[in-house]
């Protein structure tokens, strides 16, 4: 049947024969994994066309699929495998799966009580995020935030050792992957996770593994496709941001050490990116400077970098409104810091004047 659905004439016959399709669906719950896999493959191929999607999701077969799903945890995840495979093909196919409530059911498994089920759900959701339309859908549903909360709340979960290491390793593996789709998903996830204090602490505990990821992020930010560079700069700025009330000695040491892992001369590296003729890169680099501006170590780096303070008060840099707004945020972050006047000295008055 898997071969027949690839034939233009034969697929019509298969599509119109509900008895055959029902038997294929029932094979998903078969004892032999090899048979179940072939059934999943055949149904996935059938769903590559709108007519195939209609046959599966807009007929009595939908009830059969849901009945089969209820057989056991193992069979339920075989159906999820089919659904994720279909959803990854196009936004239209994702729409069919979402409208049939399969995707929301899968996402609900992320916060279930069964730890092994939760671990498998994370893997499935990660697979769904490989496509651009899949990422957009997950973002709209707030799923990356949910996964981030799961990771940051792992300290209080006695079973987190079942799923946390595997998920962290998966994100790090994706960040180091040469495939830009994989890397982009990892960057977004790390940014969401690293935007909280708890997330920063979780990443710190992985030691050298995360340090290797940071070095990779530095390489990506400095060269490559513009879209990936922008996402990388955004992730870096979230990772090294600390609000005033979060600035404990330990966390300040952490953000400073991460910043210096980016390059031997991180200020020069980010400054070079900010001077490139792409507004989104310029603004992304400025946001990193804004992230370190309220932190005493960041202010010391700024005053110690030749020409940097002049760059801050220079109104001619940044021709677009977005660039001017980004520069204004940087100046504002310095002015509102309680340590800036003492560390920056005489030039602080000029910066304050610029802000107002």
C-alpha cells in the first residue's frame, strides 16, 4: 500500500476505499513494530495531498485513528509520530492535524504526570519545530516558554533526571548542528531559557557543554546568513541581560564570563557587527551593549574601550528609526544605572544630557 499511494492512479483507489485505510490504521496498534512503521509510512505518504488529508481527517477514519490511539501509551506515541510527520510537510497539513485536536493533545503531554511520556513528548515537539511553519505554530502556542519553564522548574521535580539531561543535550546538539534550521530553533530556545535567572543557572551547571555552544554562537553572530545572525544576537543579549534587582555577585560573574567567552575582544567583535550595513544586525549588536550597560563590569569595559563612549553620544550613527531607538535604549540603560556615574566619570554628564 505504501508503494501504491505513490502511483497517481492507484492512490485514488486507495483513498476512496475506507475499508483498506481502516485496516492500515489498525495496523498501527499491531504487536510488530515493523508492521506499525509501514502503516505510519503509508498514511504519511497518503497525506501529502489535500485529497489524502481529507480522506484521513474529514471522514469516519478520524474516529478510527482516535480509537486506535487509546489502545496504549506506546500506540498513542506511534500516532503522534504519524501526526508530527504529516504536520511537518506544510502549513496546510499542520492545520488539519491541529483542527483534529491531535497537536493540542500532544502539547498537553508536556506537562503530564508520567515522566517518560513527558520526555517522549519533548522529543516529538522538537521534531515539529524543525519546519518554519512548525516553529511559528509552537511560538503562537507559547510552547518554547512552557519548555523553558519545565527546565527552570526542574530543581523541584524529583523525576527531572529522566528528561532534563536528554532535552538539554538535544538543544546543545541542535545549536552545534550545521543545519541552519536546527541551529535557529536551538538559538530561540536558549534565548527564552537564558532570559530568566533560573534558566541561566541551569545552563551554567552544564559547564563546558554550554561554553562550547556559546563559542559556536559567537561564530554564527560574526558571519553567515543574516537571519541566523540576527537570531543569534538576540539570544546572546537575552543570555547576558541582568535586571538591577538580579545583580548578585555570582550572577554578575556569570554574565561577564559568558560575554568574554564570545571572543578575545568581545567589545570589538560586537562593535564590528554594529557597523555593518544591515539595520537588523546593527540593532541586534546595540541590544547586546544595552544588555551589559546596567552591569558594573559592562560599564568598565565600555569606558576602557577606545572610542566607545564617543560612539554612544554620536547622534549620526544609525540612519533608521529602529537604529535611533536602539541607541536611545542603550543610553537610557546607562543613565538609569546606579553605578554608571561613578564608573564612567566625567563623560556620564554628556551621556545624561544625550538621554534628555
